[in-house]
């Protein structure tokens, strides 16, 4: 039987979502191996419409949903494994917890000064805090969002290749990628952004399909409205999510569905983006809040590559090669002469069509035309912007590009299996490469999966230092934060600082509408220091390396009047105890 290439575009007359599964998979892997990748996407290849409907029984439904269920279930396990992480929170999670627990009027006050870009997420988390306020409970929404994202990747891969195997491989590759687990277990908006971007991508495909299959105008309009709404939602979760529109534009242009489809996409995308304008204007006033973002360097590309394809070199290169296989034009004689079956003779291989064009020339929607722009464009555009204007590039802002990598890797794995199956006529080889590569990917990255679940997995571990102070402080001790940034430890773990007094604090974070508050003048702080016998220092070590300024004055006064008696180091944070001489 002739086979079409894995990246073959989804044709305009394609069936609805029910047809996006691998029908042959209903009979098991052996039967699935004999089905071409477009068997689901192109009903004509399966015979008449009546015949298709007659086979849409329980087995076909199982084949349709099983890849989604298996990949989502895998992500549930990966997301819940080690979720508590010793109740330690990093910088972002401490900020999330404190902001979400603020009364609404204080939250509005905070957002008018800083972090408006995350304001919508804080409001969502404010409601979630009714469920629980522990770090593990805070992370559950991110786990749910990432489970949805993995399921959407499986759906997209199945729809775009016509094979449930491709959906299964793509979803598993994504679930096994450590950066996905990292953000699934982080109480921040990035997992929600990824799920929303993928939902918008799937909705875009539905809208384009409705345009080209003669669906009712009202139905098509609803799909475009849904797409625009998801664009807006993604933008309010994080403005950088709007970079997905560049990827979607390329997908629409490659489809060549005509000016009407392009116009409708532009209207939906423009309206969706324009509704995010109020947030953009507010966050522009808070531009100093991103002053910490460095100028782009070449090493950032390496970090992004490993984010998308995995931190272990061997696994990353292997998956990258699979992704390359997904975007290659037809290269075997069987692929190059394949075309959708037109009848019994064609089904038996008696007809051969003209050589098939590469996916970027055929028109229609294909896995490469959806996944490749999503993988490449958002990160590239943000890097380019950061080179010529204010630096805004941070790899997690374009985390959703990893979905493009997973889609291409899953599609490439399936395509490699089809190559091997067609060369050897062994149907089992359709599946074996995918099973081996997924197992190898998981095995090579198990150590990394463990590491992202440790207390030191984040840049700062505020949980360990806070608990240490709570266990060893005496009532009446003082505490200094070197610098005020480290005051966030008290925001995240207020119950651990009840024995100590932050005597340098002039105005609290709640009053100033910031995460750090403001400090008293150094002259006042120095006189107050002499009123304490024991002072804890949390943050940087008070050494001679501290630069001139406020901290150096504090350090000199501390060294001249107090003696260091104890020092403990945690990830990104040093805790020391000083006793007055």
C-alpha cells in the first residue's frame, strides 16, 4: 500500500474531529501500522462516507481518545510526582503567594506599581487560595494547565498527521521534557499560557477548516470569536504570548486558503490583541520592573534549545533529528509517488500519482506548517526585539515554543517508523522507533526530572532559610536583609519570622505597593542595631566584597560591633547569625 508523507497537509474536505484519530489503531498496533498518516484526515482514502460512519464504533472512539488519555495521564503522574518539594518556594512563587493572599484593594494597589503583567494570574490565584495556601496546593492549577497542554499537543499531532501514534509520541515527548515538569510545578502563569496558546492554535485550525468545508457562517463566526477570545486570554496571562500570532500568520499563509480566510484571521487576531492594550499600557509604565533582564547572548540560544529538546545532549540531539525528519520533503520513492486513494485499485497500490510537493508548497495545513513556526518564531522575535530595543527576552516567556518541538519530534518519530515499515514490510516497525525513543528520552532525563523536584531546583530557595530562622531564632532577635530583595522570604513564610524583628523596615511592601518595602536611613539603622544582642542576616554574606553604599555601611557597622557565630548556605541565600561583642 502506498503511503503519503507524515507532514501531508490536512485537506479542505477533511472530516471533523472524529476523523482525526488513526482508524486502524482501533484494531490494534498491527492494523494501525498499515494505515497511512492521512487515513483519518482524508475520508476518501477509507472509502465512502457511509462506510466511515459504519466503522465509527467503540473501537474507533477508543483509537481516537486513547492517545490523549495516555499522554494526559502521564503528565498527571509527572506533575504530581514530588509536587510538595519540601514546601520550598523560589522568588516567583513567594511573590505569587503573597500577592494572591492580599485583599483585593491591596492587590489593585500592588498592580498599580509593579507586576501588572501578572495581574490577571494573581486574580485567578486569589480565588484558588480558598482551596488552600500551601505551596503544593498553589501549584495544582499549573499542573492542571500542563496536563491540558499535553493533551492538546496529542490532539494536534493526531489531527495533523491522521495517526494516533504520532499524537501519542508527541504527547509523551512533551510530558518527559524536564522544563515542562519544572513549570507544571511552579505557581506561575507559564503553564496556563502554554495551554491557552495551544487551545488557540487548535481553534484556529477548526476555524480554517470551517471556512474551507462550507460550514454555516454562524458556526464559522463562533470559531473565529473563540480564537480571538483565546488570544486575549493568553495576552492577559502574559503579554509575550501574543508572539504566537506571528506563528499563526505563517500557518495561515502557508495554507493558501484565500483572502477571506486571511482577512478573518487578521480581524480575530487584531481584535484579540487590541483587547490586551490596557494591560500593555499599564505594564509599559512599570518598565523598570524588567530592568533585571540582561542583553541577549549566544549562550541563551543553547539554553532555549535545551529547554525545547531536553537538558541531556544525547536526548536533545536525538529529538532534534526527529524534528528535522518531520519537516523533510518526500525522500523515498514510495512517499514521492503516493497520493490519496481514489478507489479499490488505488488502495491496492495499482495507481501512482505525480511526485508530491514539499509541505511548504502544497497548501493546506500540515504538522510542519503549524509546529515549525510555533517552535521558531516567538523566541526569535523576542530575541530580535531584545537586541534592538529594551531587553525583554527570558526563555520562560516563550515556553510555549516547546510544544512546536514536541509536535515535530512526535511527527518525525512516526515518519521514521513509516519509512522503516515501508522498506522492510514489517508493520511492527511503525511503532518500535517511537517506543524506543520515548523510553530512551525518559531514561536519559530521569536524573534531571528528579533534580527539578528538589528544594534547590529554583534560583532561590526561600523555604530552607526561613525554616532555619524559625528553628534557631530567639524571641527579640533582630534581622537584616542583604538586600531588601531577600525580604521576600518573610512574604512567603511570615509564620517563620514571628520571633525576629525587621528593624530596618520603614514602610511595608503592602503600604508601598511593592514586594520589598523601603528601608530606614542608615544612621537610624545603625543606632537600632546596637539595641539587639543577636542579629540574623539573610541574603548575601556581609563581606568586604559588598559594594559601596547602603549595604557596605551596614556591613562595616555589623563587623565592628558584632561577631559572626554561625553561617548556613542555601540555594541563592545565606543565613548568618551575629552576636554583639
